[in-house]
């Protein structure tokens, strides 16, 4: 059991520290999306509106016209792209969010049963936007990231892994939670973070990072989707997205 969890920790170090869309304040939306079909029906303006409602700051001007603060640290900005993924039965869209290295950190789908193109595409975008978590920004630094890539020796990486392995071994025996049908181990990481993991699966069910509010967490699910979680009367509550854009509570009690 301990060996399985230790191997899982080794494989998933980058997963634990991956960024979520909600970690950002600024999102750049280009005047035209790469997918020409996504430039119809006012979807560009609708996406701007929906992201503003989630407390993001929207940038629409070309990069050279960004504020000086963002020119010095462009890694504080995500770029949004919209794709028309419709088929002959349903209108569908996908919102991709890419970081300063052009890596996709989040993809969110929306589907509408309305067959007419314009209302169907707009509804699909609204469904996708409902799944986006409210902006709770963290500062990003390009220089720190470059330093990590160039000067951190291999021995330091091994040391980090060792710390994580020690914590997993120490905490796994006591923290067991269940929602009645699924039993998970609560494993504590560093800086107040923890994961819920199925002992029989190498991928965590969910990764929890502290927010600015006590006992409220930013949660990254196994499929990469971001949501919120919190502690309530000793229970762990996770808000899981439904296909229609609404949310349901998944409650785990300590055994």
C-alpha cells in the first residue's frame, strides 16, 4: 500500500502544483478566434461578458498595448480560444485556456440541445461558462520559472520527492473518508494542501489548495476540471459540475 502511494506521488508531482484557470486575474481574448465558425453569433462578446461576471479582467488589445506590469510578466495572463465542436445532433463549443508558454491549462465544453445555430451556440457557450470557477488570482513569475528550469540540480528534485513520500507515509493511516459508495484516503501535502485518493487508482480523485478563506479550497478534479471544496462539520464537501452547468454537493465523512 505504501509503495503504491509513493509511486503515485512521484508520478503526480506536477499535477499537485498545476495551475487552474481560477488562479489568474487577466484573460486575453483576441479579436478573432482561430476557428472561424466560433467568430459568429456574437460569441466573442458573450465570452467576454461571462468571464467578467466571474471577476476576471479581460484584455482585448494586442500584447504591445498591455499595461507595463503585464508586459514585464506576461505569465500573469491566460489566452482564451473558442472552438466550434458541434456535430449533426447538437451545438457544442469548447473554451481553451493557454498560459504564457502556450500550454493548455484548462478546456471546458458546453452543449446545447437547441438545434438552431445562433441560439444553440450561445446557449452552449453559456453552459460552458457556468463551469468556470470564480477568479481567485495568484501572482505568476516568469523569472522564477526560468530559474527552476535552468539551475535546480537533480539532487534537489530528489529531496522534494523524499519529503512528499514521508508525509504520505505518515498521514495515510488515519485519514479515511467515504461518501457511502466511494472510500478515499486524505493525504496531506505541503502548505495546507491535501488530496483525496483511491488506494486502487494512481490518479487522485481531487487535489485541494487553500484559498484566502479559511477551510475553503480550490479543487482540481481527476479530469482537470476546477471547482470549489470546503470543510463542514468535519466533512469534506466538493461541488461537482453537472452536464447542464449546475453543481451538486459530494459529501465525504471521516470513517
